[in-house]
C-alpha cells in the first residue's frame, strides 16, 4: 500500500491565506447586509421620518427597542470575548500565588 501523505506540506500557508480572505469577504458581506436590513425595513414601514433619521433620535418604541437590543448584543459580545483571557490570567495568578 502506498504512503498516505497529505497533498500539501505542513507549512501550507497559501491555503490559510485563501481561507482567511474568503472568510473576510463573507463576513463583510454578511455584516453589510445585516446592517442595511433595519434601514430598509424602517423605510418600508415608515417607522422613522426623515427628520428623525437625520438627528438619530426617534420616538418610535419599536425602533428604540431594536436599537437597545443591538447595543446590548454588541456589549455582551465584547465581554464574552474577554472571558477566555480573564480566565487564563486568573488561572495563571492562582498558580503563581497559591
């Protein structure tokens, strides 16, 4: 039976670069679409007036609720990404001082 060697070497950086590039393009497109959808929905259902859109202040409860939810999601995502680093540092400090 022939040796089963991988088709690429261990240092296959070309594939990694292509994967990173593709993922950046996909993430950009997904973020752009998800960011523009609320604007089109608000315009379609007349949730905000042009004056409110210019000053970024709205009296509409639906718009305010969606904005608050979006802000909460961003804030919680930030703290969620910090948890592994904090946990690593806590374990490191406990091992150093105990």
